[in-house]
């Protein structure tokens, strides 16, 4: 277990102090904000100015020269970003980002889905993935690891992996088709719940990752701190999970 700590200053944010201290990596997530002033980062078709202002402020708080995010598909598309960019780039159809460029903020939006943080201290490269049940079943984690191997030349046994705040195993009730899609055959017993972080950790271990941690925070249990798609019957906004190599 490894848990995010609240960040002092602007906006509700939570980061892994341990990763900043040990690796020079920012790995964090925003929170829900106040009921009358939700701290929403949803991109939608065209994000309102208020949301774009939040994105710009997040970059400046992190000391980022640029940021990249995508409208997501619950797929396995992970994009490699080389070189610097200025401002916020909004792509379409990607569910993860990877880079070895310091100062480039990579981000995914979440509200129950799991943000998966990958870092290779040897090559100083990072990836951040959006993993709901569809992405987990389809192999977004494997896709992210393969991309780091291909683009940064990482060795998977050097990777550290953290499954951040998301819906927990006792809050995530699913139908049999979802259980069949993500659990190995014969596992799960008669429970109608699925623990996405446990399944992602299992996939990580199977791929050869040794340094695995999981957040203790559940977006539905801690609905006062986080947006939760399930906890709000689909009406909530979106948090942003973000990651950056410090220069
Ligand atoms: Zn929970």
C-alpha cells in the first residue's frame, strides 16, 4: 500500500510524496472540491473556459512546460510523447500517455476508473494509463509496458507501478460478463464484485513488474473527496490524474 497525501496550496490535490522524494516524479490526482464549486476537469466536446483555466493552473503548479491529455475510449491506445510542447494538447482516442521528457505533464481523466502510474528509474521514463474494466480486460497495462520497452528501452523488472485512487473491490459490483472479461477463468467465486486494482496488480506481476503498490483510497467510499461515477449515478465531474518527470 502507498497512499497519496494532500498537497498544500491551490485546489484539492493528492500526490505520492514518496515518488517525488525517491524518483523526482510528480504522481498525483485532483479531488472533488466543494459541492457549490466542483473541481471538475472534464473535457467534453469543448471544455469551458473555467475548466481550461484549471488545466493551465495545474501545469503551472507542477512547473510543467506543456501538458497532454486525451478524450478517452476505454481502449488500449497509449501514445508516446517526445520533445517539448507548450500549453495543453487535447488528443482523441488515447487511454494512456508515456514520455521521457522532463517537464511534460501527462494526464488522464478519471472518476472510479483506476489511474495506473508506471515509472522506470533506470531510463527515467514514465507512463500514465486510464484503466476501467474494459481497458483492464483489453490489456491497456500490457500496451503501456510494451510502449515503454519499445520507445525507452526499459526492462520490465525495473518498473515501479502504482494503482492510484479509484473504485475499490467492495464498491464495484458488476455483472457476470464483466467478471468473465477481467478475471482469470475460475477465479472470483460467487462474488459479484471485482477489484480492478487487484486485477491490474496481477497483470503487472504476470508481466514481470516487481515494484507494485496500490492506493488505499476509494473514490466511492471517499465520495466527499473524489468524484465517483458510481457514487453519483453518472452525474459527477472528472478528476485528473497527472504525472511528470521533474527536470
Ligand atoms: Zn469503496
